[in-house]
């Protein structure tokens, strides 16, 4: 195939550089058009390829998914980042580029939801929300070293001081308003430093998994962060979630908000609308995910 390779050269380890990745694709018989995010940003220039392969972390993958939402060209993910939350939801984590490229002929196309938050409308791929999780994203950018470890440290510190406040929420006509530390509308299963916030989230079902973090979740989530920082495997505490297509939110005044891992300002009256199912990108995934696709055909 004619493959456009979108590569973040700052992601991954030795062996994940341009020369090695191009060689992997060429060895599999593909014609390669290489694009580096260092040169072009995260936008793909031109859409003449039969497949777009994105090699990088969640930010790079999300940017390509947004650009190709509503376009028939399929996208394949080669995860090279630290957390790889999108790839984890797709069942791609833990595999080398050679393995993933070799598996492409046996993969299937699934319609991955690119959700929206507005107004003005803008797309998101992983999650959107506010409170403690938005504070996590804001402060995590200030650190260096291991991103996952630093993210867990920030989460622990944010939880120690974050107040609960009243959130007004309506999910498909159901009132979910209550006192919260924060909330997240999830499209994938993990958020931030590999926190399995929504284990049942399915990015192919046209729905958001809305997770509400209440006061009673503070201590369990803090203990979870401490366990992982101590090098121990810890199950994520169970969080209640609701599933729906459209969420209307009025957050507490002054509360931090995020769209994916970027800060996002609410409009003047603080009203936010989040929705899923309007846009999709066709993604190559292992056929084990077919049963989870809710029967939605690719565009």
C-alpha cells in the first residue's frame, strides 16, 4: 500500500527512529511517504495515501484522528508514547512496530468516535472534563523525567487539596448534579498516567462514559496513586459511570477544565456541551475488538 507515516521523533526508544520505522514498512512491501511532526506539526499534509500510520504518543495519535474524522482513509496506530491510552483501548499496547505492521492484513476497520465539546465545537479523542483531572493535566506539564510517575505524584498532591464543589450535569435528560471533586466524559478507558478510569468505555459505540469523582473517591484514588508510586501493581478503584450521547455541564465557577490533555475555557455562562457519535475515524485494529464495535460499519 501507499502509506503516509506520521512520526513523532521525540517519542519512543532507540530503534523507533525514522530510518528503522521506514525500513519496517518497506520490508512489509509498502511505499512510504514520511512526515515528521518536528517538521510539519501534527497535521498530515495531503491525503493521497491508502493508509495513514501514526507513530507516537497519545497527543500525536489524537491529532491525526481529529484530522481524519469523517474521511474514509484508514489510520493505523504504532504506539511509541509513555502512556499510550488510546492504543491500550485498541489492544495495541506492548507490541513492537514490526509485529503491528505484520498484523495489518489480519486487522479490521472499526469506526472510532471522535467526540466534540462546545461551543465553539472542537473535537476530542480521549476525554474531556474538569476538576482534579484537569488540575492533573495542568500541573503535569511542569515536571520532567518519567511522565507516568510524575503524573501519579501530581494526582496525589492534587487530591490532597482539592475541594468538592457542586456540578450541574444532565446526561441525555437525566439529572446527575451533585458535589464532586471532578468529572470526566471518557471515550477511551484510561486517562493521564494510565489510570483505568472507565474500563468499559468503547470508542466505537457512539456514547460517552461519564465518570463522576465524589468525596468518597478521594482516599481510594490517593491510596491507588501511592501504591503505584511504590512500585506495586494496584487495581484502579471502581468508579461509578453513566453512559450517554450528550452531556450538558455547568461546572463550579473557576474550576479547571480540560479537553484531552489541554486546558479548555468554558463560555461566559459556564455552560458546556459534550457529545459523541457525530464524527468517526476508521482505525485498523485486531479483530478481537470486532465484537465490541456495536455493529457500527466503517464509513
